[in-house]
C-alpha cells in the first residue's frame, strides 16, 4: 500500500505495517520489470521459487504447516497482492495461485492432506492450481458436468476443466466434480496430482497478459478416497469459502495495478512539455488525477473492509468481498485506461510497462466471478439481508 495515510486506518495492526514495509522493499529490489520475455512457464516457476525462498508464500498456508499465522489472514494476503501487483503482475499471479490452489486443503482438508501438500506450497516446492471452471460452467457452477464415480478404493473422474491457471506446470490440482454412487450427492472437491494416470493437459492457449493457462481432460482418472477434500457433496461450500478468502484479494491486486498506473501517469504528465508548460499543468489532467486518486482511496476502503470483516468479525464476506472486487477492478480499468491516454503513443507501445498494465488488468474483471456476477451477488445479498424498505 503506497498511500501512507491508508496504513493508519483501523483495519491494520503493527504486523501489517511491518509486512507492507518489508514486502515493498523486497519487491523494489527483486521485481524490477513487469514486462517479461521468454518462457512464461519458466518465469512463473522461477517467481514461485523466489517467493518461497523469501518466505512470502508462508502467508498462503496456516502456521501448523509452515505458514505465518494460525489461520489465513485476509488482510496480509491483500497487502501482499497489492504490493506484488504494483511491481509485477506475474509475481502476483504466482503468489495467489499458491493460496487459491491450496486454500481448500487449508480450510477443509484432512490432516494427512495438509501434511502432504501445505509445507511444500509454503516453500514453493510444489505449484498449486484450482480447477473449477468448465467449457459450459464458469460462473454458473451448477452446470458442472465433470463426474467422480465412487469405486471400491476411491473415485474415478471423467470430464473437462478449462481456463485453468498453472495448467501444465502445477504439481497438483484442486478439482471439483459431481459425485455419483456416493453417500451424498452434489459437487465434491479432490486433490489430483499432476502425474495421475488419466489426467492430461489437452490444450494450452494464450491470453492478453501471458500466464500459464489451459484445459485439463480427465479420462478414467482414479484417485484414492484419501484425496477427497471434506465430505461428499460439500464441494460448493469448499469452493465458496475459498473464494470468500481470495475474492477481496483480487481487488487488492487491482489496487496495486491502479497505483502503478497512477504513479507512471503522474511522472509522465509532470515531465511532458505541453503548450509552454507541462501536461500536468492542464486542468483536464488535474481533474483526471483527482478522479483517479479518489477511486483508489475508495477501492482501498472496500477491499480492506472486506478483509477486516473476515479476519476480525469472523463473518462471511460474500457481499463485501463482491463489492470490493467489483469496484476495485472496474475502477482500476478506468484508471489504467486514463494513464495510457496520458502516455499517448508510448501507452500502447508493446513492451512498455503501461501497455502491459493495460493488458494485465482486463482479466481481473472476469476471473473469480465476472463483474456482472458480482452485481448479482451484491443484489441478492442486499435483498436477503434487508429488514426494512419502502412500503407498498
């Protein structure tokens, strides 16, 4: 977080202040260019090892398994994502995938699963992935068609998952499938090791901000019952509570992107000669900077309110996290677009950090529930919780 006034908000304690300062200093030294060249797979693997060696991945798992806190701390996750997002979108991606992919194990996994996977996640020795989306079941998870049929020794999974981040480089996938012939119906969560027979990465595709992503195909993929996360039929609960932890952090990453854009935009505006003065001397530029600064502060309040509610009030944050993600990502898109405009031609030159930010922000308005889905969630939660209203 780079507005020092924000750290004085009552959402934070001294540990968060120290985390901010340390993460900022480390990132400034180790993440010197958000524009990457060469293999994106190799860079993600390198970043995961770098984050693990520095101890930052400890914030992704509980203390009993090599983590930093007894339970996952949402405010720390948000501070880390905001900081990493400011410097390097791919570093933010590498960080959050360790948390998102292993989060269901931290929240609902058996002791054996926690011991098997979480210490290696915290060290960066294992890469995690989260496999929920399907070709016809993204935001509408109820349309899921991947099946897990009960067998004598475990489950046999058949189906397709797509838009899976870390596809082909993950060591394990948290997979959601609809169970059949089991003690309870409904979706169930499993951990599937990447080398399990019957699991194949059948497609890799490029997106506007490069990162590893692709399609997984399960063909008679047999796993033991010990690889199940939680009880049969609890998969929706597992997925939603995991997303409750990490959805606000998407807004935090967007904050980091927006702050980076604003800093670059101000630097450009104050150094660019324009009509005998500078671009920053124009009132229209000052109005834009005023709007952008206000949106960043508003997004900060929404993001850390949601994280604080989860950490301190110990309550579900379905509504507040949806608000944080919606506003922070949408405002970051507007801020980055304006800062591209301030850069003129440089803002759309491939290889310029501003152009990279323009590509990086777009996906945040889609993943972990698109903006339109967040609007529906907010509306439903608001109507459900409303006790008064206008009389008919």
